[in-house]
């Protein structure tokens, strides 16, 4: 099978033999797989990605082979956080903190390939109304669904999202369904254009602190991570008594204004993958809500490439001249 592989020189496509199928697992024929910001961090050797590994955790496919499992013949989104279901956190229903979890596309091979092996219990049927490319964005919607739950939004909550990549725009889109006032910081003109199309108020990243003095957000959702100074922005922007939800993965220890944190009595909450909330299982919920956003997905999913051009897909994802938001690799066409 064809499989994308991390190398010291970058992304390459190789022909490899599929491994033996584990008990309780299935072999998927991958249809489409999105490129995540964490995959791009892997290009710079940040995070858990390893040389010789295969990226990709935002995917949809059909079952080619099942080991000890009988599944309907339909398309499935993969819940890529493989919790052990045995540790104390899993038994408490908090699988997002599983002590033994593995992440598809980081700790085990990912979906930038023709085929992928995953536990049958991590498959979720997707709506027939969605194309393969549309269905592949289920996982980012699940991640943002959790952040929205943690932000505890109400109709009169003023929300500021920091960062207008795919996670920022999806977070803003979901917040828009709860709140009347949602603003988002943007770096590039195409991000501001996308934000306006999605019904969000774009603010230049260098103007966001001044904007927040009047806007006074009750909730700030940070989606940038990396080496950004967005935690300083978050504490500067958030109104006293407000809350900050951190969704971005930082590759450094970011500067944080502890004086503002204390004097404003701010609450900072990390948001990790997805799990259970009072609203139910967040990944499953994302498969249910995704069809209502079909029109908005046209704004978010900007570029598609066949698996044979996976290197071009990654090059496009890091090229701001291409105006990318979400780049998707199509492993099965037709």
C-alpha cells in the first residue's frame, strides 16, 4: 500500500506492506484525510511526530477488513484518540486524560495512506449527505466542540477567538450558534474574508488588544499555540472575571501576564482533544452536527490533493500565498 512517511528531509510517499490486523481492529480504506496544524508542527520536529511515522488523524474511510467485528457497509470517521478504556480516568468517563492513550498519526501510523488500521470501537458513521472531503473535518469539529463546552457560552457572552486557522474559524462558527457577538483575530486577508463570510467579526492581530478594550470579551478562545504571544493577548483582552480556553498547542512555554491574571481574577482552562461533557460524547456529537454546516465547509476546506501529491499538499498548507485554511488529501477518488 502507499503510505506517507516522515523523513529528515520532509514528506515522502512509500510502498509498504500492511501489518497483520490486530484483534478487535479493522482495516480502513482511507477516502480523505485533512492536514492539521499539529501535522505541520511535525515538519519542524515539534510534538510527538517521529521520523519514520505516518501523519494524519482527520480522516474518513470504509471498512476493508474486520477482525472480530461486524460493521455495516458505510463510511466512518475515525476517533483518533485511542484510549485504553481500563485506567482510572477511562473508568471515570474521562478518556481525554487516559494514562495509556495513543494518537493516530503521531504514536501509531496515521491516515495519510491508502489503508489504516484502527480499533473498531473508534469508528463513527458519517452522514450520507456529506462528501468524503466534508466528512474528514469531523475531528476538528469535535476538538472545537469541547472548547465551546468548556467556555460555557450563553446568548449574551461576548467571545473573542484568537487565531483564524481552521480551529479558530470552526470555534468561531460554533460560538456563533450560542452567542450574538463573536470576534476573531486574523493575520492574513483571506482569513478576514473567511471570517466575514462565516458571520464573524474579523480583527487584525495587531489591533486585537485595543479592540478588546471596548468589546470586553467574557470568553477568549486561544487557537494558535506554537510560539505565538497569544497568552499575553488573552489576559490583556479578557474582561475581569472572564475565562480563557486554551486550544492551541504551544511548542514553547508562552509568556503569561500573571499580574493581569490575578487582578482580573481570570480563569484559564486547557482544552485537550474531546471526551464527555454534560452534553454527551463530543466526537459523536460532531458527526451529528456537521451536516448543518455544509455551506460553511466550502469556506473552510480550501484545497484538495490526491495522495500521490501529498508533498504538494503539505507545501500548500504552509504557503500563505496559496491562501489555505484546510488542506485535504484524497486517498480514494471517485
